[in-house]
C-alpha cells in the first residue's frame, strides 16, 4: 500500500483521517477544541515533508504558515470573529503570487521575482485560510511546448498521479490535484486557461471548479491569456469547493473583468442541495468523448442513468455544434495574446527576472541542459515571432473561437431548456512519457474555457483503478446551480436514495 494512503492515520485528537477531512469537519474539530490551527497546519507540513519526495506535488512550503496558524488560535481563544476558513490549510499553484513567495510558474527564470499577495490570496487570508505552500505545476502552465509533459517543471520535478504507478496527473494544475488526492492539503487552488483545473482534478479523482471568467481576480497570476485565464478550487468534495470558491471570488478594482462578480452571491455552500437533481434538465454531450474506450464511456452511461434515477430529465444526446472547430482559432489567438500578456506581466513584476518573453526564451536557451531537458519551447518561440494582439488574425481568431464556443453551449442549453450539459471530463490518466509527451485522447473542456463559462468536474467512477470524472457546464455565472447539481450527483453516488 502506498505511504500516502496512511491507513488508520488521524489528525491529532480530531479522529479525522487525511482522506476523509472536510472543511465542515475541520471547523467542528477546531471549534470544539479537539484540534488547534497550529496542530492542523503542522500536521500537513509534516505530511508534505514525509511524502512529497515520492509525489512531487509541492514546490515550496511557506515558512510563515505555523506563525499564521498560531495567530488564528490566539484570535479564537480571544473570541475574535473568525472567517469561514479560519485555520484551514490551503495550497496554491505556483503561478500565483503570495507575499514572500514568488510565482515561479515552475521556472528558475522567475525564482528571483518579487510580489505581494495576489488578490485571491488576500481574499483567502481574509477568510482565515493559512497558505501552507506552493503546488508544483506543468512548467509555464503547459504553454511552452507542443510536446510538453504535464506535471513536470524545472523547479518541482515530476508530479506523480497517486492512483497508478507511472501515471500522469495531467496539467497544468497537477501539483494541486495530486496534493489534494494524496492528502497533503485539504484544499488547493489551481488555474485554468483550457482544461488545467478540470483535467487534473478528473485524472486524480477530486473535484475541480473552473469558474466564470471574471468571478475570481486574475491579478497576481502568471498569464497565458487574459481572455481565458482563471483560478479555481480543487478539493476532495463539492461542499469544500463551494466553501473555497466563496472565499476566493470577488470584485477586484485592478481587474476589470471582475466587475460582474460584484453582483454574485458569496456563500456558495447555501446552494448545496442533495435533492438538486430532481426535475433538473441535463443534456449529455457524447460526441466530445467519442474517442474514449468503451469502458470509459460506460462511466458516462452510468452517470446519465444515475441522474435519471434521481429525478433529472436527461436529454441524451445533445450536440454542441461547432465545438469540433474550436482548436485552430483558439490556439492561434492564445499564441498571440500570450506574447502581449506575458510581456505586460513581466514589465510590472518586481525582483530579478527576464523582462520579456524574448528574455525568457534566451534564459531557457542559456540553461537548456536543465530547463529544456525533456521538451522544447516551440510555443514560446512562435508567440515571440507573432505581432501579438496587433495582428488582425489574432482578433479574428479570438472572435471566431468565442462565437463558436458560446453558440455551441448556448444553443444546446436553449434548445432543450437545460440547466447544464454533462460530459466526460477526460480519459483515464496516461503513462508519463518524455518521448511522445501527453496523450489527451479525450478533452471536453474547450467550449466552456473559450466561452468563459463555468464547469464543475466531480468523480464519477473508475477504469482499471484510475479515476474518471464528469463535468457539469452551464452559462455564465451559473456556479450556484452547477455546484448544486454536482453536489446532488456526488450524494447520489454516495448512496443517497432517489428523491
């Protein structure tokens, strides 16, 4: 049995094991005095120290975490009002800035960068969360090479899927997914441009939320493209994802895309209804996973049947017209946008680091033996050779991609009056391969990613012991409904009787 499974291990006197903990359970243990924040944080720091050498999930731990936990304990003892995540450890992906810990994107090029808390990190601290460290990731969020290997970074090495020897965690929020799946942190934050929350969450058997573009601030996050980038929760269960999302979300004056977040409700846990499937209208998108093996598609069949047994109106199948034409215009637009957004980010970043994308390319060449050991930087070079957003082809490609994505989802949702579209989140974890790179046989994330719409992936089954998830996708700002449906599905799988 792998060491990370830790049979019988509990956290202090709480009676809670690392694979059963929830935010609600930890809050009860803290409120009842069965656990202190200091004990809780130290438990996870020790667990990272014992196990991460085999998992590669964590790039660095926060040297101030224990101090922050003690301060929360003192506030609790003094009867001070505490936030909803008071004393709860959170791991954040290392392309997100935190005070005293630069956002490296896994690259030594940014190891000397300096910055304060990203807006979302400040929100988490205000909610009482303790940032215990930075999660490993696919270097530069998987946007350096067309043959990249998910979960590998120069600074963090290779993150390993805990569910199978040699299996890949998928990217690029790989370390965040591995850490939660292996019990190195109860909560983690990932980021996504297209699939980088949904895919690793699915491959590692956890819950992931890709929010509506603009619900969570992008300030302080190393970019790929501001047209699609967002951060989101990665957790063991839907209730924890709802709690973490509420703490992260909010209007940031420094990020104009978050203006719409001001009108959104903050407490997403209020929408968690075990009976949410009853009467819900859910369409099954099958063509997105037509390349999946029969055993994998059987998980989608079982999910559709479970929805129907619990009272949902299942429309099977639905088509997302134009979704199969998204790839080319999306990639063209991202490549051009990356140049401008990366140059802008580096120009405003403190500390010592290359000042432009051209400087990053030169850095990688100068350190090729270490940085380019497994794959190259063709995407970097292609982006640098582009004219950025000034190129009319970029604007046209972005307009085409966004129109296709929104029409595909809006059309399906409207035609059958759907609450959500359900699809396989991907295929089971492949073997890590430094020769051929990643093997994405199934990818259903692009319509939501390009449209800027939310998705929630939740575990739905397994194939040969490897997790398989399904994703609920809806229109912009539909997080309350999607979380309710995902929670209802999760509870139904756990054995709740049909409503």
